[in-house]
């Protein structure tokens, strides 16, 4: 599944067979749940979507931080991953607060202008057809909403990969920032909360240039 071609773009999507990696306890070393909450800064009552939710590694700390006081959308393009998310929700005391959403072919079936926060945790590097997709994500946000991209830094020369995606899947922060700006986002600097990942805070400020 991970080597199919899609419109000449390599398919870098996470293989659901490796789902256990998403819940490995050592993940808390590179991505501490408290740092997720600090980066997203969720407020009670907000509508928050986690795109590329997997089992909800990024989403559950946000749900718990608000004690379920918000609207939470768990979005994934993989029906298998969404089944894992549903199982997790069934076992979680606040699981009923989370709405699973299956997206397909770059279509996220959420209402335009409805989201306060959209979180892309360790998924940006998997996205295809990004110019059009990012513009569609921008339309999902309220005018004062925010998009958080949290993704893996490229490895330094000679650096060994201890976690995260393969070296050749990683995108430089500057490239991601430029793509977001091209899609019409105003990208603000964001204090660092993670050692191996960068965090970009993008707001649907400017108009798309195309
Ligand atoms: C590396 S996993 C990360 C999952 C989760 N965010 C985490 O950090 O544990 C990437 C997830 O994004 C999903 N995904 C990839 N491309 C997507 C897209 N265009 N739209 C929605 N989900 C996508 C994959 O199916 C997979 O579940």
C-alpha cells in the first residue's frame, strides 16, 4: 500500500499494519502529550479537528485537557485507522465526545468556516496534492481559526533516525511554511515544544495567490 503512485506522487501514507507504533510508550519522549496541549492551546467549547488522526495520539490529550468540553473531529482517510480510532473511543471515558470522520481523495466532509483549530500531527509529510488540499483546509477554518502543523525535522548529516518517518519523507520547515503561505495562510512563528519536530501556527489570514 505504501508504494502505490497517485498522480505521480509517491504514496507515503502510514501503513495501518504498523498501528502499534502510534501508541508505543516511547512516543511520549519525542511528543509529550503536555507539549501537544501547549502547542494547540485548546479552549473550552472550541471545534477542533485532528486530520490524519490515526489512533488519536494528538487528539486525546486535547479532549482530556478540555474534559470533553468542545467539539472534536477525528479525521482520517484510512477506514482501517478510523476503526482503530473508534475502538479507542469506545474504551475512553470521553470517547463519546469525538466524532470520527472519513475523508477521501482530499475531501474532508466538514462544514466550511466551522473549525477553531485544525491539527496536523505527523501527517503533513504524507499529504499529496498539497496546494489544492491546503486551500480546502483553509476554508474549513473560521476567520480567526488556526492550523497547527507539527511534523518531523529532516535528519542532520549522519544523524540516526530513532523515531518518526523515513529520512526521505521528511520536509524542511521552510518548505512547509512556504507551501502554507502559498495557500493563503499567514504563518506565525511558534515557540518550540518538541525536540525533533517543528510546530507551525498558520492562520487563514491573507488571500490565496492563485
Ligand atoms: C503517521 S500517521 C499519524 C497518526 C497520528 N496523527 C499520530 O501522530 O499518531 C498518519 C495518519 O494520517 C492519515 N492520512 C494520511 N494522509 C491523509 C489525508 N490526506 N487525509 C486524512 N488522513 C490522512 C493516515 O491514514 C494515518 O492514519
